[in-house]
C-alpha cells in the first residue's frame, strides 16, 4: 500500500476534502500538513454536510487516526468549536483518533488583528486573505517569535513566550497599523485554558508517523489550498503563506520524501479562484455567473463567491511538473452539463509569442491571451452514471483531452457531492 500526498492542482477549492474522505478508507492514517482554518473542506454523506477547517477529512472514519502536522497553524478556539460541532453531529474527535503536533504554531489574537488591519490599509492592493491571521502567524514563525502548541499546553512557557512577543506586536499594531493594544492577562487566561483542553491531543507527530510507516501502516498526506497558491511556486504575492505543494508534506510532518510513493492532484473540470490575483481563463459576465451558480461556487469557510473560468491545462501541467503529480482526480464534471461549448486552455500567448513555461511575473499573467481549444458540450444529466461508458461521448472526449493536454492520467471522476457519485478509472492502492 502506498503513502500518498493529496494536493489541490489549481488555486484551491478543488474538492480535496471529498476525495480524501473517499480514499481514506484505504489507508491507516490521514495527516494534514499545512495551512490553517482558512481552508474549508466540505464532505457530504447522504443528506448530511460536514465542513472541516483544521481537522483532516479522515476524521469522519471511525477506525482511522487523524493527525494535524507541524506545518499547520492552529487557532485553538476555532479547533475546540470544530470538535464540539463534529461530536454533536455524531462523530468522534478524541485522544485516540486525533493527534496534534507539539511543533505546530498557534494563531493568537494579535495575528487576526494584524491580518484585518493590513487588508483594510491596502485597499485596492489587498491580497484577499480570509482575515483569520494565517499570514501573520507564518510570518512570526519565520521571524522566530511564534508560539508553538508545546508552549500553549505549558502555562509557564506560554506566559514567557507571550510576554516576549506581545510588547512588540502591540507596538506594531498601534504605531504602524493604527489599532488598539491587546491585554496580556486577558490573552493568557483565555489561551492557558485552551491549552488545558487540548493537551490530551499533543504528540511528537514525526516520531509517530515514521514508526507507523516502519510498522507497515500507510499514510495519506492532505494539503490545503492549491498548488498555484504555494508560497514559492504560486502566483506570488497572491498566494497562501505555506508550502501547499507536495513538498510541504515532508516539511509539515517530518516524514522523509523517500517514504512518499505517489502524488494525487485534485482538479475541478473547470477552474476557480478566490480572492485577488491573476486568473488567465476567468469568464466574466453572464456565462461566468451561470458557471458559478451551477457549481455552487461559494467558499465553505468564508462564503465568498469564487471567480470561475475554463479548465487551464497549461497551468495544471505546470502544477504537475513542480509537484510530481502522478494521478488526477477530476471533480464536478456534472456541473458542465448543459453548456453547448466548453473551452480548454492549452497554452498562453504574450505579446504575440506563445509561452513555453508558466510565467513567474504577475504582470505577464495579467496580460496573457489564453489559447483555447473549443469542444462540444453535452445536455444530459450525468450525475447518476456509474461507469465511464455511461457518460455521453462528448464528456468522455473531454476527459481524454484533459489527460492529453496535462500529461496526467485520470484516477477518478466525481459527478456530484455525495460519496457514491464517483467513477474510478484506475486503481492506485494495491
């Protein structure tokens, strides 16, 4: 059985949680390796919808171990509420099926204040963050002024670290951002209680995972956001603040790359993007709104409407290159039913020249001309199809074209939000 990394192959919101939930039955451990509660994974089981933010999507499987790695940033207040909501829905999140890395960094109140104040000041130049403090906490991590989970669960360590950090953060909040200072005692008393409640989950995750692999167990590494939002390889600066690509699985868990066997990329049958930044295949006007409504393209965490566009095979081929994507899971193919013509972007043209690689310059990306291949759409409702042969010929040709233009074989195709509305074309677990 392989150890598999699951990543978003576009700009996020590709349906990673749904796919992880489906294939988690084939593994022993599911570990989230980066991001924070700015990610929202929606899973539909029967008539029930469960939205997860911190917790790995495998938490819905009773006999699996779910792990939050060191690369994740944790908002303890939000996490505790998420656990309560999960348990009220009839699922379990306890010390037996959930572990949290003692090296994960903690989102503090000043991180959220800084995040929102910066976005307000930036106006038209804003990044489009969720305002949840994700960027500032990763910033503090890199600046060596962060507070780790190990500090949160130790009152003495929390007090010492908070005293060191809060004075500097308050100075920045008040003198630079024009905000109000935060009170040490109020934060300490609130967060020391969070630490007491969460201490039972604390774990040396790297040791746990490596021992599990040595004992023959297999792991599914779950990323958040998408490959094109990676801090290094995404459309910087309109990116997330962590390594959302496959390389982040090792950084965010302490498991060597040599112990990872394959990378599964998740992609919608079209493309979406939330927030600011270049989006070469974006569809404007009525057609874009039609696609948004058909796909229910509104964020699970924020409710923000997503920008919609045609499938960008050129961008996905780039994502496959930098992440070693071996297989592709295509979601929401059913959303395209009813469109007479469907476009696939097979290349970019800039100032009359066809590009051979994905641009690193956002000014270029803003001005590129997508090169489209127009394909015939289909009218049929395909949501009840159980086999590839039951899909209209146009839908099958569309999937073949996605494989051809991206160079990545398709593992599975989903035709709706529930667990059973999926067709497996290949098998990667043996």
